[in-house]
């Protein structure tokens, strides 16, 4: 029973990861849990910042703590959190 309960608890209790953009672009989210915005604890999530045609990626902020200048980044979801990808117009950096 204990194992069954642990599995059900892991399925029910998930953490949210909210994504935001500042400027013209989008964020693609990939993980073994899908891209629902809710993830089991310790799920690795890949984030890919995709700038619009007139923009370039600038940086990540929020739950992303390393490689903030890299358009492709990873984080491990361990609590409710959020990330923001910032984009700037080309030539305005």
C-alpha cells in the first residue's frame, strides 16, 4: 500500500512552471512530463527562447540561475516557479 500511495502522491502533487516573455518572442518548453506547465518534483525541463524575426534573445530571469545568456537552457523543477525570456529589437542591444 505504501508504494501505491507514494506513486499516487507523486502523480497528484506537481509544481507549476510559468513562462513569460519580455519583448517579441516565444518560449518552447520540453520535458518528459510534457509541456503542461505542471511537473513532478525534480523534473528536468528544457527551455528554448525563440525570438521573432525582428528581435534577438537577450537573457533569462527568474528560476534560471545559470547560463542566463544562452537561448537554450535547462532547469530542474523543485517548487512553483517562473521564468522570463527577454528579447530586444535587433540593433537595440
